[in-house]
């Protein structure tokens, strides 16, 4: 895209912009290359905890003052932590960018680390809430099954044991090691001037260290198919299937998007139609795929009552095998591609979506394509491309399973048509 620009500053900080015509707002995000993937077992959850602490005030401003500033700008400020990045982001009117960026920078560089014990209690409450939400927890259980005993398989939120014991010295050291200029990207999209943003970053983020620790990074090592069951008195059974896939730079990622959308990523997808619409077996069913630096994961999720569990799993097993055994009809492939293209183009009308795409690509060193280039690659996907991917990554007998529900025997019975070895 002709308007997109990237500049690397003297300390290694990367600044990327993508101007959009016809908007008066700027979506701005500071991306840090650290998440749960970069934590040792005794640090599990510390990236997410630091994200919380960034909002608890700086050396010069209280948490309330920061909230008042962004409210006064008519904007929003928030953050998120994933397995491989943390992002702090805001969206403001273009005329307020010069006031918003210095506050955001101050939060990142000079957190006050006050109220650490109080915020620890908040995060412990969040972990307790997560433990009470099987819909979210089952996705982490399948991650642990696919990548057993390693950082990539651990929940981003961490554990109560680690967070309950972590001290200020450990938090400061982790922040000092990762919140450094070469490990950060400032991304902005909307009504933004690149040269002006570079100058603003040079002022606001000049205090960022130019180097930190090399960092802990554990290579992904997918395990053998396994079953993880957590018995819990829930109203529904929550089941996830998952298996390893390829990394985020793999050229097959566009074919994977087509397959994922066709299988369970839209209202006309096979799983949604066969499980929910035609049979009423579940309210929530779908598929997903995600890529990491050196690996990836595919998955299917189902939430249903016990009386529907066996039938729903049989339908899922049939649909997963059908993609391998039967060529995708031309009209279905066409509809799936059109859905993907429409979702892409409509999403990129938002400055926030553009900023997210830009920040992730620069931080993760992934290929950043124009809309036309993405569409061209989606259009090039064939039915045989889809079949080969399904055969390699989506065969149910080669996937792990994780489930939460009242009875483990009911879960094992339901898994019989999907993965007999796991059921046994």
C-alpha cells in the first residue's frame, strides 16, 4: 500500500503508519514482543500482570489522572496480552495525538509499581473468574494438550500460585528486560502524518532502553495426541479438538484461512449448518487456526448438553473426514472465498483493524501484504489445496482433545467416533 511507511529509530524502536483518507481519528498502539510464550514456569502470568500495572499510575500521574486525561480527550485506552505480544492502544481524534502519546509513553516507561498487592488481588479474582468459565478454559486445556509442558501451552493469564507470590523486584526485572526499544513497535493508522509521529516518538519514547536481556524463548514441541478431561458440574459439556499446524509465515496460511472458514468460521460453514442449524445440537460450534513464530494450532470447539454430545461429535467427525475424502464443490469454495474477501475489506475500513494488522506484522516480522495481494492469494487457493491441508492437519484421529463437563465417561463415549484411541 503506497501510504504505508516504517521507520527505525536510533534505539531500534520501529514506527509504522498507514494513513486513511476520510477519517478524523487515529488508532495508535505500542506493541511489545513479550507474552506468556516468553515466561519461565516461575514467571507464568507476569506479562499479563505487568499489563495491569501499567494502568496503576506513573511516577508523575495517578491512575485516576490517566483515566481523566483519556476521557477528556474523548478517546479510549486499553491493553491486551497474548502468548507472543503485549499491546497498549488508544484511539483519539487526530488533533489529540500529541497529548495522548506522551501519556501512553509514560505508562510504558515509568510505571509507578504502586498498589502492587491490590492489583495482585484483582488479577487473582480474574483467574478465579477464568476458572469458573469453562468456555474459555477449555481452549487453554487444548493448548496444553497440543504443546504439553511448555510455555506455548500455558494460559496467558498465568497461575494463582505464581501471581500470588510474585514480588516487586521480579516484576521490575521482567519489565526492564523486555520493555526496550528494539522489542517494541509503535503502529498508527487513520489521520496520521508519519514524519510527525516519528518526531513525537523521538521525544516521548527517548528514555526507552536500547537493549535488554536476550529473553527466554522455548521452541514449540507438539506432543502426541492426548486427552485432557476436567470433571466439573457444568450445565454444558465443553469440548475442544486441536492439533499442531504451521507457523504464521507459511505460504499455506491463506489456504488454511479458506479451510477454516469453510469448516466452521461462518454462518454457512459446514459445522454451523450441520451441528446447529439442521440438528439443533449446540448453540456454539466452530473452528479456528492460529500461527506462532515457529508453529501453529488448529482447533474445533463445541459446547452442548449431555444428551446431544455423542451425536454432535459424530457429526463433527463426519465433516472433518468429508473434507479429506470429497473435493469441495466449486460453488462452496467460491462462497467461502467471497466471505473471506468481504470480511477482510470491511474490517480494513476501521483504523483500529489497520493498526492491529500493521503492528502485529512489524513486530512478528511477517509479510505485510496489500489488500489486493491478499485477495489474489485467496483466489489462488484450490479445492486440492484445501483437501491436502485437511489431510495433514485436521484429521480427528491425529488431534488431541480437551473437555470440561460433569462426567468423564460421557466425554470418552462421545469421542469414540472422533478419536477411538483417545476414547479408550
